[in-house]
C-alpha cells in the first residue's frame, strides 16, 4: 500500500466520522472535491517527510557535537535536557532571538534570497529518495521515472545560493568564498555526473527505485569501485566539509560566503549543511549499497536504508573532525586530473559490463 | 491547466526582471528563478526528462558561468 493511499484513507475516515461528504462536490462536471482531497494528501505527505528529515538533521547535529567532544576529550553539551539532548533547540531559540544584521552596503534582495536557494533543494531532495517499506506500507513518496536526475539537479542548484550569498555581501572574505565555491563546483560536478551516468547505464533505468531493485543480487559498489570512490569524494566536496571545506574555511576566510550572515539566516545555512550531509548519505546508500534491499525479508526496508546511511554519516563526521584542509589548487588538480579520468574509465567499464553480463545484475 | 498559466505568467515576469535589471547579480538571480520556472512547466506537462535536463544544463552550467563572470567584472564590485 502506498503512503498516498494510506493518508487518503485516513482523510476519508476522518471526513466520514465528521459526516462530511467530500466526493460529490462538483463544479461544472469536474470532480473538484477529489482534487482538493489529493492536494491535501500530497501536502500532508510532503510535510511528514520534511518533518522527519528535519528531525534527522537535529539528531545528526547532536551526534556530531557529542562525537566531536568525545574525540577531543571533552564532554560536549550536557546541561540542557538529559545528556544535553535539548541543546540544539536552545541554540535555535538563541538564533531566532538574535538581531538579524544586514550590512549597509549589501545587495539586499540577493542577500535575503540566498539562504532559501541553498535550503529549498535539501527539503525537496528528501521527497525523491525511496525509503523502502514498513511491513505493507510503501514509503516511496514520489515514484516516477528520472528520479535520480532530479536528485542530481537539486544538488546542483544549491551552490548557486552559496555563490549569490557570498557575492551580495560585498565583503572581501565572502567574495573569496564565493570564488572558491564556484571553482570547486565546476571541479567536482562533472566527475559526479559521469559516475551517476555509469550507475544509470548499469541499472538500465533513471528511477531510484529501479536502481535499488537492480542491486538485489549484488550491490553496485562491487562492479563500480572507481565510480563509488569518485562519487564519495564528490559528495564530501558537495557538503564542503574537511578536507574539502574551501568555500567556508573557518581559519583563513572566516567562514567564507556566510561571514556576513547572522541570526536565523545563518541558521538556515547551518541546517542546509547538515541536511545535505543526511541527504548525500541517503543518496550514496541508494546508488551504491543497494538502498532498502537487505538480506532478511522480514526486517523492513527502511531499517536497512537507515543503517547504510548511518554508516556514511559517521564516515562524513569522522572526515569533518579528523582531517585537515587541502589547498584550492590541490583540490582542482584532484578534480580535473584524477577524478575525471577515473570516472571516465569507470563509465567504460560499466558500459562493457552492461553489454556483456548486464542482465545478470 | 490554471497552474500552467500561473507558471507561464511568473516566467514572463522573471524574464522581464532578468533582462531589465541594471544590477548584474540580480539578472543572474532572476535567470535562476526563470530556469526553475520553465523546468516546473515541463514537469507539469509530464515531460520529466526535459525538466531535469533543463535544471542540470541551465542552472548547473550556464548560471554558474554567468555568476563567475559577474564576479570578475569591476562594475558589480564597485557598485554601491
């Protein structure tokens, strides 16, 4: 049973309980009542996914702070709530109360719009991920062909917001951050797209759900080790976490494009950062580790997907805490001289596999 | 159908803003919105592939290129 029809049946149950007849509400022969019901159900679905993903982000921030403190021989947040678990909510209230400063020379329209351009794709991306199932309830929100293309498209929109935010601040550090952000985007986006294309060739479909189903025998990390390697590096660069945190490097550029942002506008950038960490771990788990497919059919698919994504989240956090930063020319060398040829080799390998033993996968 | 008309009118508005804006960064900003709007029109016409490719090519490559060249221009940096 789809999530859509599950919520629709709940809605009709509530309406029947309240003695409201929704269906025969016609307007010139068009079943407007049904359309309104579908719109409400779609809205509820999206709100549920958004709320759950934001809950995931909150948990991720808490885990990050505790883990970082643990590795640095500190205790971490421990005052607000049990084991400091409400610290993030306190932080959000602090950010909301803070004065929202806009520099007098800043470009006001672009400065205000930039955080939303960064944040909206994260919220949209979670809708496209196949979350598997809980017993008979299928948790896929949107199931149409070309889901993977839309995931990649959403990942590509958000760096524009970073560049616009950095440019509109009229600040030298922010300008450097935006410049590096643009260079870094061009550096990793091309290898990332080529490695995604090789996954699409091997699975024979653009739909994320079909790609997961194509990995029922053998996950794509085994035939496409190179592609996984390239995509993983590109995802670290996408989130701009160390060792590739060049656009927002805290020690040299004073957090780059978000230098001038304060209050809740900075909070939106922060949420988008952690949201992308969660989203990219889900995407890597879906494309290369078999998503919701698992060895035991009696364990729900959502559980497998969460475990696989959690492994990547911990790896990303460890990379954030433990590694140093590369220089911008070193990163561009890595992107254009190593990742791009590796991804092209991987594309050739996967094309050969698809032509010879493609049906076996 | 009504949705398509609304998106179309929004698209015309974004195009006029993008072409008529004196500020280079604002032009790039409205161009981004225009691209996403055209992609939404394709999406609601159930042509998903073109919609995704529209965002990938125009928002991913063209607008990034335009923003990079805006960064290089003195006219934007010296403006108030």
